[in-house]
């Protein structure tokens, strides 16, 4: 039997007693979540269910530039998050927002890869694209590729390349 067995792990109501270390870890995690939310754009923050004083504190922290004042404001945001009743909703909304951002990045990379392949490999890449995305308008896609290649050879500004990219992204997102 060790010396630590004398300390109760449960209280009289048969509920677990949380250690001071666990409480501190949770506080640090909430403060880190608050700091992450502060770094998001307005569009992403709007998706997170923030209430009254917490929303105001996050808005104020976003505008702060001074290091020490910002640090204290982020601690205050963490304190308000510990008091928030809807912390699970806030966490879920933050995770969904981050997942949407990751998905957007994946679509962007995939679109860039297809654009580069279509411009370099020509017809073989076009056939592969049509096989993967059968709803794509082949005639329109060929025209966009031709215009982009012509634009590149004439060293013009990339207007047609942008149109090609937008069309590819639209097709990939619809799939």
C-alpha cells in the first residue's frame, strides 16, 4: 500500500474530485481556444455562438496590438470561457469552422493541380478530368484551356487563367 492511498479520489457524494492540475490544464485549454478564436476572421467568428461579454472581450482582443495588454485580455477571454455555459457548443462550432477551412484548402490544391495538368498534358489530362468529373462541360473547358495557353504564349495578364481556375473549382466543388 502506498502513501497516496490515504487520499480520497471521491468525495462523500461519490463524485470524482478533480485535481488542481486537471483544473489548470482545462483552464489553459480554454484560454488557448479563446486565443485561437481571436485569430479567426470576422466571417469565421460569426459562425461561433459567442454571447455578450465574451463576444465583446474577443472583439477587443482582436484590436489590441500591445503585447502585455493583449496577453491580459486573452487571460480575461479564458476566464469568461470558463464561465460560459455553452462551452461545448463553442468548441464544436470552432472545430467545424476549422474543418471547413481545411476542406477549402484541399479543394484549392486539387484545383491548382488539375489546372497545371490540363495546361501541361493537354488531351490526356482532359480525358482524365472528364472521367473523374463527368458533369464538366467539355467544350467550354477546352475553350478555356486554349485561351489560357494562348494568353501564356503572348505573355498577357492571366484573365483566362483565372476563368479556367474558377470553372475548375466550381466543377470540383459540385462533385
